[in-house]
C-alpha cells in the first residue's frame, strides 16, 4: 500500500486495485479509465501487474451480465441481494477462472478470499470461497432457449443490455447484431496515427522495429500503424517526441473527409481529446486556423498537451459551450467538424463500462442535443461551407435520423462522400454516401460521419 500524508492509500496488489476500481465505479465515483489511472498512479505496481489491473477491470465490465448469470446460478439468492463489493469480488474471481487460464485457479480463489477477509465484509469470506470453488468445478448453467427469445439470448451470451440488442436487431437483424456484439467483446487494437509533418509511415515502422516493437500498417487509414506488442506506448521515443499519437483507425478516417485547405478557418466542436483536431492540422500542413472547443477545462488542458507534443501550432484550444459558439465569431467559418456527444455504442469494445450506464430513453435525449448543436453551428458557416457531423455511435437514431431531421428544416444538403476522390473501400460507405465503419466488418471502433453543405 502506497500513500502520502493526507492522501488516499492505493493497493499495490493487482486484484485489490481492480476490486477497488470496480467498487468505486459502481459507487459513481468516476469514469472507469479515470479511476484506473488514479489507482495506478498511486501504486508502485510493475508493468505486469498494471496490465493485469486493466485486464481485470475491462474484462469484468465486458462480461458483467454473463458473470452475474454465472454467479447467480451458484447462489441461493440473486447476487444483487449481496453488498455490491461482494458481488464485484465474485465477478472478479469468476472472470479469472473462466477467461484467464494462465492464472492458477487456486491463486484466483485464495487471493480473492483473503481480500474479503481483510475488508469490512470479512463475514462473507466463506460464501466467496464456496461460490468460487463451485465456479471452478461446476458445469456452465443452462442458457435460456434461443428460439423462445433470440434477442434475449444474444444479450446474455454477448453480455449486453437488452435495450441495445433490441435497437440493433431492429436496425440490422439478429445475425449481424450477434456478429457485431461478439466482435466488440474482443480487446481492440492499439493504433498509432503517424504525424506526417515529421515522418512518414514506413520510416516510423522501421523505427518501431529498431525498438523491438512489433507493428504493421493499418488497412484503412494510410497513416495508421497497428501495434502488435504489449506495453505502454506513451513510453516509446516516437510517441514522446511527437512523431505519432494514439488514435483508433476508424477515427482516423474522419478528419480527411472534410478536405480542409491551408487558408481555411475551421471549427472543431466538442474537440477533446484532440485527435481529430490534430489530424485536421496535419491535413492543413499546420497552416490556417483551427479553433478546437470543449466545455471542460481539464479536457482542454489535456488536448493542448497532446497538440504541443505533436508540435502543432495552428490549433487554438478554447474552453466553451458549443451552443454559445455563434456569439463568438464575427466572420463566417469555412468548415466545421462536429463530433457530437453520443451513446458511444461504437466504442464499447474499448469502453465496455458504457453498456451499463445508458438506456433507451437516454438516446432520445442525446438526439435532441445533437440536433440542437447542428442547428446552432449551422448559422455560423458561410454559404458553400461544409459541416462534417460525426459520432462513435452505431445507432441510426443518432446518425441517419438526426441528419434527415436536420436537412428537412435547414438549407443544408447531404454530400456523397464517395464523390470526394478518396481511396477508401466501398464498404465503409452507406448507400447515400455517409461513412459508416463497423467493428465486425472493419476491425476497428465503430464510427459514422455525414458531410453537409450549406446551400
């Protein structure tokens, strides 16, 4: 346990840290990634244990519903009747038993029981011991009949909330929904975007190889590199010296669609963490002006730090509310990239906790916000200017339906992105020419983008 006077103590055991992170998340004390960073920065764990913390917390969130089902089959009463930390410990233990076969079952069971014994729930240590030992030996519980309720079967076996499965099935059918959700349960790739103002992709691949890092070119983005080695990419010289940054390959397809020019005045709305703003700057050879706005000061500081590391000077980072932007500009804008707040259903492979903090009603709320932002920002774009609307959502309610609703009551028209002379494969575009990348087809996070022209 590592601590400083007056500061919180953080465990140096990977399992203890994972347990604490999950408990804090359930208590609403922060986002999973932020909690994990907080715990790891406050501990003295080595790289191997840090990786285990990430694996345990991501894995439990990814398979939470199925872990609940497995736990409940071994309990006399549903796990939801237990204290939340004990239910989390059962999830942690059973996840290790079922998915981390390199960890000896005895170690997973014994350390879990010892952690409970050292907590205020020590009286429930025998229950944890009994359930975990049963989990190691008992056959899997019988699943519900797939024919009786196919969507419910998919929800349970892929460990996703029923509301999301129902929406996806209505949109793409049972089998494609199954393939999509199965793909999002596979850990996503870690991808670099090459800073082409400093180096080209082949040069960076050679540098990574000289550092002993296994990597390969991405298949969709011409500036993407997929890392195949483990470890912390932020410790690599090319990252620290600004020759690359971390950005999913699907996200890398978005900024080039706007076809910015060196003299353009560009707004990147909802810009944090700055990946797309940085990519726009690369596309403009770091000329012109990009205003990158976000409503969070900590996120703007983080974005500025990233842009400074990449030596990008054309981006001006601003704290502000997107809906108040029209009062800030006198001259009309040439281009706008609007990355709206959304359900994040396209990035659940990377942020699986997002499955458990949203619901169907929340999608309607988000859709209203998305339309409000489009209507607000559309007023400050010059005639003939372009607005690129983008989400990391898989849902038509936040994508095509929002675009249709906006176009119906505005002077904007939809531009077919296939007419822009890009070299992207045909299957990343919809029939109307919007961008749509899907995890089970393209092997990256899910993204949507529609280009709108003010007429």
